[in-house]
């Protein structure tokens, strides 16, 4: 018999509603309440999920007997909401970015550990079969010692976000680097099993209030020798494009557009990655993994430490941009 768990949603509109619907559809999960400052979002949540709604998330945490909470709100609100949920005795799944400040990241991780509660971050590349296969190739040693990485993400993002909270830095923390770019940074760090070191950055706001284009030069630490990495993120792309190339001492591996390419011993091997890669399927995978972790059936798939590494790299990139210097992201880990 599946153990029943009650879940609350902090945030009830857009992606938050989608995730609440997915959670409520999982065996043994009952989404019983949601909190949002927007009345129309609360109404949509009540109509779709059927839970009780609150304007204030603290009122929900005080009134409801919740086992877990999903936090899906503007980025700069995540820390206050997630730590309040932990203090209320709830396991927490928090959408990316986990937080927008490394001190907050450390505090959130410590709070969850002290309370023996699960904390998972919503980076779905950990459940993407293409990135999982890329990581398997790296871990197998097929391309030798990794020494260089280049990755990119381009999306027609800014045209649809102008005037919305994502382009208000007080709520978003920044632009595309703090939005879809977070997935790329996480994928790079996770697949290489590294932490960020020195970071240099240039960014172009393109007459917006947040960054649109970002180019980062990063040193990745964790292997015997540092890895040289470059990251390009654009919010003014055509459609959606994403890819990553990694060079080792004995070959190369690349993933983009559903195709994995491995070059080793002078031979090139190209394969189409099998498995679900659409956003809905990956979102369901990550939420199901969170519920399984809450039940003690598996370890947390995307940990607070994963969130901390991405936050440290992002924070260092913005500091490097402002100061026009190289910043050591590892100093805040």
C-alpha cells in the first residue's frame, strides 16, 4: 500500500499549477492547498486541483498539516518561502534557481539537514536521457581525461518576458542567465562532477533591465587538473537550441538536439538518444523522484549542494561582469 503524503504549493500559476497537477496525479500524493498573491492564480488552482487556497504562504503553512511543499515562485522569493516550509516541518522541492544568494544557499541546506528533511532542486537535466548518456560516457573514461568544455543555450525568451516578473531583477535576480541558463550551468557541473573556480564574464542587456546575452569563461575544479570551460547563453535566439561539447585527452563527446556524438580512437559514433525529453515528461520525472526521496525509496536526485554550486557560479558571473575582473566562485562554496 502506497503511503499517503499531503503537499502544499507555494505559487499556483503557470508552471506552479502544472507541477501541482502532476504531483496530485502521482500515487499516494494529495495536493491539499496552494498559496499565491494573485487571485486569478488561486482560482485556477482551486478549479484544477481542488485544494484550499491562501493569499499568504505563511498562513497556509500554519493552517495545513503538510508533509511537503513545492516552491515555484519568482526567484528572489525562494529562500524565504523554502526555509519557512522547512521550519514548518515540510520536505521541500524548490524550482530553479534554488536561491539567488550563496549565503542563503548555505543556510537553506543547513536547515534541511538539521531538520532531517529532503530538499530537492528543480534541475530536470538530471532526468534527461541525453545528458545522462553524456555523463555515462564521461564516467566510463572513453574520452580520457576531460580538459575542456564548451556549451550554449539560445532561446527566443526576451520577447515573451518583457514586462513580466522575469525581467524585473528585484524578483528574478537577473535575466536569461538566472532563468533557462541555470539549467545549462547545472548540466555542465553535474555531468563533469565539478565545482566552479575562476569566472570571467561579459553580458549584454540589449536595452532591457536584465541580461539577454552572456558569455562566461570558467575554470572547473574536481579532476586532477582544472577544466577550461566556456558558456554562451542568449535570450534572443531563434526557437530553442542547446548543446554541449567536451574534449578529453583521448576523444570528444557532444550532445545536442537529441543526438550524441562520441569520437574515440579516430572513430566517430553517432546515436539518437532514446527516451522522453519533452518538458512535461522531465517535470514529471523530477517530481516523482522528489516524492520517492520523501518516502525514503531513493536518495535526493538534485541536492542542495547542486543548487549551491550553480548559485555560486551565477553570483560570481554577475560580480565578474560588474567589476570587470575574474572572480573565484569556489570561495563561496
